[in-house]
C-alpha cells in the first residue's frame, strides 16, 4: 500500500472547500484545512476525525506570502510533505464596471490569483521531492464572462492560464495541474449573490436551474468528486485540463 498522501485545501472552513476536505479524507488522504480563521476550520477537522480521518486546522490568508510559507511549514511538521494542493479559497466583490473599486479588483485578484500562485510555489518543492503532485485549482463558469464580475471572471480565466502553465512546467516531475470550473453550487457564496440581487435564495435557485440541463443546482459533493478524480494516482496522465462541472456543457 502507498503511504498516506497529504493534502492542503484552502478556503476549507465551509462550502466547496469543506466538501473537498471531507471527500479527500474519506479517500485516505490526510488534510490540512486552511481558511482565514483557524477556529472556523475546527468543525471540519472534527468531522474528518470523527469519521476516522486525519486533519489539522490552520488559519492563514492565502494572499499573504509569509502566512502561506508558515502554513505550509506547519503542514510539513504536523502532517508531512503536501503533495496534493486544492486552491479553493475565493471571494466575490461583484459590481458593474463603472462602480467597481480598485480595492474590489485587487482583493479578488489577491485571493484567487496571488493565493493560488503563493500556495503552488510553496508546495511544488515538496511535490518535486516526492516525484508526485496534484494541483487542482478552482476556476468558474464565470471565466467565460459574467455581468457584474469583471474582477472575478478575469481572475477565474487567469486561473485557467496559470493551471496550464503549471502543467507544462511541472509535468516532468510527476506533477499534474488541472482546473475545475463549477457552475451554480449551493454555498454561502451563492446565498450572498442572491442577497445582493435582492432575491430569496429559492427564487434565485429556481431562476438558475432553468439554464441547467440536468435540472438542479450543484452541491459541494459534486465538485469534491471531480477533485477526488484529479487527485487520484490513476489521473496521472490528465494534466492542464479545465473541467466544467456545471450540469451541462459550458465550453
Ligand atoms: P464560500 O462558501 O464563500 O467559501 C469560501 C471560503 O474561502 C470561505 O471559508 C472564506 O473564508 C475562504 N477565504 C476567503 N478569502 C480567503 C483568504 N484570503 N484566505 C483563506 N481563505 C479565504 O465559497 P464556495 O462557494 O465554497 O467557493 C469555493 C471556490 O469555488 C471559490 O474559489 C469560488 O470562486 C469557486 N466557485 C464557486 C461557485 C459557486 O457557485 N459556489 C461557482 C464557481 C466557482 P471567510 O468565510 O472567512 O471569508
């Protein structure tokens, strides 16, 4: 049997990240649950431990270089060298272009792009040493363009280019890099979007479902299943890909 892999999942205190962390743990991966607030990560860690898995909680801002370096060092010390990285932390700061502030632009770029860059850079040496690595970055269907999301769509399209470049640079070390582009997934992020639009969530969901061929919105478990595939040993020949997980064709 191969030794237990160690994964880092960012933005894992809730939503898709929590779903991914719990799924990886179920697949016998030890997980560092990273989010802004360490205390907020604890319930996820407790659920993983209660199910017989191994996990630790770490508070870190993925856009902060020192915090990221320290977080990865803690993972190495407390769990072992991370060879699976899921760059999932995300924020939205939606507004039409003419109302979008520079700080809303910078905040979104900071978490999605700078964050994915800092974590990938900090983890790659451990993956190179192991001759094995899986980097999975969360993009979005918004990468194809979405009204009110000039910052977010640019960041999520950027994530795709970043992913393909990692695949090119790191492939020869046994490291794959892939992106998942979710459609409508029911989390606090989509609840916040409904609120901003002044819609009741069920109303917002019904409106969204009309354009989803499978006739339902997605759940964190739908994304976690795709992550589990990309993170697996057997996905070693799949790299530089963008998988739209959106209940229908998006690209
Ligand atoms: P969510 O429920 O808002 O969760 C995001 C998590 O990321 C939160 O726990 C948040 O912490 C954390 N986070 C934010 N900024 C951070 C930072 N600087 N450092 C560390 N953690 C940070 O979002 P979600 O819906 O699960 O989304 C997860 C990912 O999927 C994001 O990248 C998102 O863009 C992408 N995505 C989501 C959807 C969707 O429909 N939900 C669709 C496409 C793509 P706080 O609570 O402290 O802010």
